């Protein structure tokens, strides 16, 4: 278990680089406005690497299993996109799931029919 300084708070993030997708936790200052905390991490002139804990790294578009690390450092210059992981969650209602299943079934039937 990684010990964090008392003046920081953990944020689960998704990081996109040219070749990899990384999910993990970064630590931001408790004293930064919540909409600026990740920006300040990336724009810190003293920082060359971003520490990520509980990291899961996978090759973009790759079929191999993700690798997991307790601690990983990512060079700031290699980061293309970083956003809070909570913004990537999309929960579908049971009705939406039913509609998606019906649509897929219809699409499969249509793809199996012969043109006139």
C-alpha cells in the first residue's frame, strides 16, 4: 500500500500516450481547485515525471493483457490526454441494455438476408 502525503488527495485517472493507455491513481494537492488539479500537475515546471499508483497499462489497440504495477512513472511530455476516470463511466439502464440487445439482434438478422 502506497503512503500518500497528508496534503494530497487521490484521483483515479485515464492517461493516453502515443502507444499506451494507462489507468491508475495520481495524487493532487488538496489546496487546488477541483477543476484545475490535473492541469496543475501537468504544468508544474519542476516536474518531469508523473507518479501513478495502482497502474494498469495496455498497448493502444493491442490485444495483449494489460500489465499491472503498484507504482509507475510517466514522462510528462509523453502524455497526450489525461482525464479523471470517473468521467469515463457510463452506466446503462436495464431498458437501454434491452434496446441495445434488440438492435444487435435486428442488425444480425438484416446482415444475413439476401438483397432483392
